[in-house]
């Protein structure tokens, strides 16, 4: 059952979650979490929430981009002189500040 959940339900729910998660409203988040909770009851195991899946996918993608020097966005993951954190991206609108790259830089900086 867990394999079926991961292959069918989770793959549909978290398809490009790093792009759309921060732009959905709370009502939609509650609906998606309700679907995951129902699947959890059917399977009989605790499943991670959508927020946790989002954080995991965000860190995975950000790590891959920061390690791949040929990626077009690699220069956005520039370390500060202290090498403990990454240089944050300047944003002028809230729409851009909640997009993938600023959030990925923040997540990687917190992880270090």
C-alpha cells in the first residue's frame, strides 16, 4: 500500500511542489493535507505532511543546483565571505520573495 501511495498519490500531489506551494491559499493547503491524511488512514501509517514534503524537495533541488556549476542558476547560490551562509537574493516584490530561488537560498543557508 505504501508503494502504491508513493507511486500514485504522492507523485501527483508533490509534482513541482517547489514551484506552486508558497503561492496557494490556506484553504487549498488544508484540502491537500486532508487527502494525505485520508491516505494515511487507509495505509495505516503516518505520512509526512505537505509542508514537510515541500521542505525536503526544496532542499534536494537547491543542493543539486548549488553543486552543479553548469546549471544556469548556479550563480544565485553564492556563498558569503564567511562561507557559512549564502548571499540572499534581493527581492522587491512579495511575489518574487516567495518564489523558488530566494526560498531555496534561505533554506540552504539555514541548513549550513
